[in-house]
C-alpha cells in the first residue's frame, strides 16, 4: 500500500468521526493528534485497498466513493428495522472486521468486500 499523507485539522471529518480517507490523504480531527491511531490508520488503509480494487488513482477512488454513497443511500431505510446504515456498508464491514489485524492487507483478496453487500449491522 502506498503511504498516505496525514493531515490533522478541526473540520474534516465531521465531529463524531476520528478520520476519513479522501483519495490518498487521511484527514484526522485535531483532537486525536496525540492519541494512538494505529487501528484507525489500518482501517483507513483498508479503505485505500478497497479503492485500489477499482484501479489506482483518481478513477479508482471515484468509483469507490460512488459505490460507497449508493450503498449508504440504499441502506438508509434499514434504520426502520434498527440497523445502522453506516455500519452496514460493505466497505465498512470489511474495514471494521479487520482493522485490528495488522497483517490483513498482506493477505487480502481483491473485491472481498462484495460478500458483505447484503449484511446489516445494528
């Protein structure tokens, strides 16, 4: 995986989130600047690998973000059944299930997030 640039700031991501990967940059909220972030960086690196499933560079990230958004929008109605749309996104399920496995990216298979498309989390 390509090393990602890390930018600490007080605007991106929204309050309530620690970090977000936008293209090849991890934006981390300023209040987490001096806290251990190994797990968060691993989580965001998994998202980078997911984007690379679609190709390296802008096009891969663009497709990743489009599919992420579409899946989130499709899963919003699941709130009625007490599921959480964000935690039910297939990309998030893969990243959350593996963010404590620091060797995961060495063994990860391309497009393995697909198996989580029809899963829902509470």
